[in-house]
C-alpha cells in the first residue's frame, strides 16, 4: 500500500475475527513501527504482545474491577472529563459509532454493553501493551516517544491488513495488566493497542472519524516576508 492510502484508509477497528495473528507478522509490523523517531534516539518503548489465556485474564480482571467500582489505576497522568471543544469532538465520534451500531443515545443498556466491550479490548485476539523505562517517568518525553511508535504501529498493521484500536479503556486496572502480562517492575504502562483481523460485518469498523480542517489547525508565520 502507498503511504497516503494507509494513512487515509486507516481507522480504528473495534470488531475482530477470532483468527489468531501470527507472531512473524507481528514481528514484521513491530520492525516497521520501531522506525519511529524518538528523543535522541532513546527508543524507550517495549511492546508486550499478549494473547490467549493471559489476555483473557486481563479482560476479565479489568472488567470485574471496573464494574466493582475500583478506581482506575493508570500509570501515566490522565485528565478528568473533557470539556468545551474537546468534549464536543468526543461526543461527535461517540455519536458516529453509536449510529453505526444502531445504539440510541438514551439506550443505557446497549451503551453499557459498548463500554464493556472496551474493557474487554473489543475481544481482539491480540493486545500490545506499550511500556517505557521507569527511569524516564519524571517527564513527558518518553510518553511522546511512545505515541510516535503507537501511531507507526497502527499504520504498519493497517498496511498488512490488520486492524487496531488504541485502547486506554482496556488497561484501566494496571495491576491486572502487570500480573497477567508479566510487566517488569522497571517499566511504566503507557497504553495498549488491541489488534486483529477486522470483522467484515461489524458496522463500527466502517466509521470514518472527522478531522479539523487544515486551515483551523495550521498557522503560517513569516511566509509573507
Ligand atoms: C491515547 C488514545 C486512547 C484511546 N482509547 C480508546 C478507548 O479506550 N476506546 C476506544 O474505543 N477508542 C480509543 N481510542 C481511539 C480513538 O477514539 C480514535 O483514534 C479516534 O476517535 C479517531 O478515530 P480513528 O482512529 O478511527 O481515526 C484511543 C485513541 C488514543 C490515541
């Protein structure tokens, strides 16, 4: 696939075929993704590729603890509820997804079911838990670097026919992830990426999220000189 085709074609995938993802293919995708730039080429990231019983245990533990009201224990700083324009954009993608899935805004039961799917990493056959070296945890640069590798990862996966969703919801309960994925104590859990073969008949997979127009995002300085 050409670069433009990958970048404009990629979208988050939230419904997967149960088929396994071969290790060699994950290796190929990781080799591409880790060409991502990083601060001073420090490459602080680790990608823990989890499947099978370990992933099922994470799904179960994450769901049970969230339903029991255990407060989220993310290992990077997170914000509270989005407000203003950010809240509007959040509502925008939620509306697109719910419309595709035929979930009415007021249908609490089906909305809750959607949240539970997120806790289960959308039942993807693979989850890639992204961590970085704890020695770098006092600043935001390592997280910036992890963002670069994650973006490259989802695009590389797409170029090979695989779908992904970056899934903060799937690792809200860090101790569960630590235990079942065997994350070493000297690493910080940043996020996870659910990955698998896109299910053809899952309506939300067709949703193309909107983007702010270029002229709203960009500002040119000095061009008129
Ligand atoms: C840091 C981060 C966390 C995310 N967490 C979730 C999540 O928990 N659940 C989910 O359904 N999507 C999650 N997403 C996916 C975004 O909703 C998605 O990327 C965005 O709506 C744009 O859609 P697109 O990926 O289809 O272009 C996350 C994305 C990022 C970058």
